[in-house]
């Protein structure tokens, strides 16, 4: 029965893609759903996108391993969203563009900035998509154990297919459906798992007292929290996937209200999912942390209902993966390939290139997932590269003129910050990763200053001659 339920869910997502394909007439339709997203649609899509593999499988794993402090993985995202809603949401929507790199182009000028930022984002987001693919495989492996690689291939094929077909219309529609399934499934799992664990009093008796410490604990200190805020929270403040939801909204007010609503819903969900992981520690001691949630579902939730919860978890993962996938492909097509041909590509060809990009990027992400097989590891790699290079330039870019920032400075910041983040992460120097933010800022200001200085000398020499 569980296999049937999950099968119906997967087929249903493909059907939505087929139906949505009729809406795709132009690149505006495919990239941003004709900028006609309502508050309900944008809120549902944001929730479905943000409650992905890291916020279900990964977050429950953190709850299993570290306790209540694991909730910070999602809570730092809430902080980022609230700052975005009150400070930047209306500004971002007012640009009326397709991608985040286009905002950088508007802020600093020149195609070079847009192309370099696009390359950094595309590289980083491959890791983000890979993390969702790994999570999907681990969810499905509770139904078909021992076939993780094959299951990752199957899940990837489904979300690639409906994204290729219906673009942003597919995503908004599937996300709305998936957000309802996700929340219902998680609440069902929480209620049943706490009851199976004997309630909070019994759980406290089976676990170390520090497992319920908050906001920090012996295994998660203030430095860990700062790392989460800077490398995960800021990805919500300046995230291409989140900005893509803003671009789809009808107007700036819709964008702001949708982000606030999504953030407020995510606060209790952060603790709910973490508590599910903690109950798994009581009921299933000794299992890998990232297997906690799907294993708990199969052990505690009755047959039939557990199929619904598995479908909910799969929905959480796929709704994040599809948004990241289309966002990355749009960036590659519109911000890298199109400028390379000096905008001579017509709309029909650009649409085809984007669809091909969805397939290619999905396949590359799948290969990364097959190699890494660690959800949080994959996501942190992507987040570190992205935030190290892009967060400072984008945020300060809204005040580029008053701060006298220019193209040379932003190129130095993006390449230097992102490159440093990648090198430190791959070298294992995670404790030094926080340095990438001041380095990015220094490169941004010093590069801009040196560029102005050189321009001043060239002007003076021209006047003298």
C-alpha cells in the first residue's frame, strides 16, 4: 500500500507538469509564471521550497544527534526571511528581473559582474540540489532498502521531468500541493512518535539532560550558532531560490506578506521536526542520524498512514530541488549563455536552452549526490561557496552609489570570497570559514577604491596629453 501511495504522488507531480506545459508561451511564463503569483501561491511555494531535505531529514538528524539546538538550522533561516521581508523584499521585486545576478548587474553595471556571479551561484547550487537528491533517496530507501543509488536516480528523474515540462507554473502548483502534504505529514508523525516514546517525561528520562538545552548546549556552542547564521541564515536573506519566488509575485506587497507568513509558520515547524528527531533517538538508538526520520516513520506510524508521511517527506525534498533546479538553469541560460551571444538568441531558443539546462544540471547534481551521500555535508558546501562570495556584494549593492562601489570591487569580492570559502571547506578548515565575510568586504571596498584610483590617473594623463 505504501508503494502505491508514493507511486500515485510521483505520477501526480508529473501530471501537474503536463497540465502546466499549456501555460508556457514565453520565457516570462517559464521563468516567473507571468509574475502573477498570489499571496497563497507564493507562501505555499516558499514553505515547500524551504522545508526541503535539510529541513526534514537533515534537521531531524540534527535533533537526533545534538538535541533541541538542532532547530537552529531552520530558525536561522527564519531570521534571514524576516530581515528580507522588512528590508529588501519590496526592493527586490521592484527590479522586475528574472534572476539574482541580474540584480547585481543593475546595482553595479556590466555583463561581467552578472556572468561571474552566475558561475558562482550555479556551482554552489549544484551542491544544494545534490543534498535534496540524497535526501530523496534516503526517504525512498525505507520502502526499498539497499537501493539508494537507484532511488536517487528515480526521484531525480521525476522532478526533472515536471520542471522541464511546466517550468515555474509546474513548480508553483506542485509546491502548493506539496506544502499542504508536508505540514500534515510532519504533524501526524510528531503526534504518533511522541506517543510511542511515552511522552516528554519519559523521553527526558532516556536522554541526556543536555539534549533539551537551548539556545546552546555542550555539543552546539555560540560559535556553531554564528556559523549557522552566517552560512545558512544569510542564504535565506540573499538566496536565488527565494528571490525567484519574489520575482513570481504579483507586486512588492504580495512578496513581503508571503515571506512574513512563511517565516512565522516555519518557527513551530523547526521545533516539531527537531522533536521528531529526538523521539527517534529514544525509540531507535544507534542508527545513523540522517536515517532517523524515515526509519521512525516506518517503525511508529501505522501502515497506510506511513505511506502518506513518506510522500510528505518526498514532497518536501522535491519541492526544494525543483526550485533550485529551475533557478540554476535560468541563471545559466539567461545570465551566462545569452550574454555570451550578445542577446542574439531569440525567445524560443532561450526557452529550449533553459529546458536542456534543467536536464543537464539535474544530471550533474545527481552525480555529485551519488558521490557525497551526506545531506548536511552537501548543503554546507554549497551554502559556504555561495554566501562567502555573494552575500556582501548583494546586500551592499543596494547602496552601491553612496558607498562608491563599482564593478571591479564586486568581481574581486565574488571571486575572492567564494574561492576562499570553497578552498577552506574542501581543505577541512571549517573554523576559518567565518573569515570569508570580512575578506569579501575588504575586497569589495579595496577593489572599488583601486579602480577609481586607476581611472583618476588615466583621466589625468589624458588631460595632460
